[in-house]
């Protein structure tokens, strides 16, 4: 009976894959039944269930899974991978369970409606609109920098502990949910990753554990980046699976935060995306705007770059390539390049805000 169950689970793996491919063609169905109804209930249940733990349960489960995987590989090597008929069934059965849990607990959110459709805004823009928004973001960033520093050439250092930053991140969602009810955050589960050091060498700021619903933040990164990173991971917790959409939500939450340090982090985060896109489109206009920025903002950018340069290693491109492939498989056709979509959301969001005023 046990072996029969394994065969059934193994058989269900390709069936699940076909089902997911089929469901990807019906984003309205996913949006209405999974992302809007099923997921909010199950995700809150998970967050309330173990969000109170002072450590990352998900990281411990990953550690246990890694140990079991190594033991399994050692056993296969010792047996010289004999009798593949049996161990392949075991492996497919386990993958079938993992694949099902990933999608049921979170992964179907990859196939929901694009955020610009949910917000009823456009997803395209002109270079002139990009330039105009970049000017607005520079003015706001400069004002915040002047407010937080006596010298326009020094970088901003966030004066909070990492636990305080986490608490204030949640305050930001409490504030933004007044205008955007879909961003209401209940059941706090924002934690330091136990793998912060490895994550730094892999090139990642944080991640969401889809099996426990915990938002994991790499707390080794420059503290100036933690507010937007934590806000980004909460965006994932709320069901916005795509990286570009979670980035936009991080901008939205932090730019509208009551705390000026968070607003500075948010505005300069959004500004960097816009300037990168402007550089790609028109280098001359980019240089014109760059000259208007407080040098201290560029210093904050430089600190972030220095951090990642200090953690570069031969294996980082492999991790990045693997994650890029993961994004492509999960309905982000441009892979990591799809991050630039956040610029379109920002331009059209600010345009709509201006029209409403």
C-alpha cells in the first residue's frame, strides 16, 4: 500500500505541471478564486500560526531538508545509483508533494492578473514622463536628505535597530492600507534570515518562504536598504508574487510612511529604478538629472554597491542564473530583467495621483 501511494504521488507530478500550465492561461480565475479568496485566509493562518516565533521556522525546515537531501545523495552514490526504478519513484513522489505545497500555499499568485490591471493603470510611458517623474523623485529625495543630514554630501544612516526597522515597516503597511485595503497586513511574520551571510554571497536581499509564509530579510545588508527590502517581502506575503510588483509595493509603502527615514529609503529606491531606465533611454538627460542630486544620495547608492562588491564570488553568477530561470519558469518571461516593470507602475501611479489632485 505504501509503495502504491508513492506511485500515485509520482504520477501526480506531471499531472500537476500540466494543470499549472493550463491555469496560467486564466489569470482572472486565479485572481478571483485563489489570490482574492483562498490565499488571504491560508496565508494569515500560517502567519498567525508561527509568526510569534522569535526565529525562522522556514530556515530550520530548509536546513532539515538539506540534511535529508545530502543523506539521500550519499546513499545513492554508495549504491552507484542502482535500481533507478525505485529511487526515481521516491524522488518524484517527494517532488510532487513539494510542488503541490509550493503552489497551494503561495505559488499560484504568479499567475494572477498583472498589478497594473488590478490598479487600472497603464503599463507604458514616454521618456518625457519618465524624466518628469525622475525630477519629482529627485526633489523629494533631496528635501528628505536635507532634513535628515546637516551636510548634503554625507550618506544617511538609519538610527534604528533592525528589530525597530521591522516594527516600523509594519507601521508603513498600517498607514498605506487606509488608501489601499488590499495591502492590509495582518499576522506579522517578518524575520531575520538565519542564512543572512550566505544570502549576501549569493546576492540576495531576502526572500519569502512559501511553505511557512515567513518573510525573510538578509540583515547583513546596508541598513539603509532594509526598509524597502522588508517592505518588499511583506508585499510577497500579501500575495504579490512577481518581483517587480513587490518592488512597486515596497516603494508605495515606504514613500507614504510617516517616518522620514523610511520615506528617504523609499524615494531613493524608486529614483534609482527611474534613473537606470533613463540612462538606458537617454544618457544626456540622465547626466542632467544626476547633477541635481545631493551627493549624499549617490553616497548611499555607493555604499550599497560596495557591500555587494565585497561579497562577490565565483558562485554568485550561478545562483543569479538559477533564480533568473526560476522567474522565467514562474510566469516572468523576462526573468530578472522584469524588475524594470516597476518603473512603468511608478510613472503611471504618479500620473494618476497628479490627475486626481
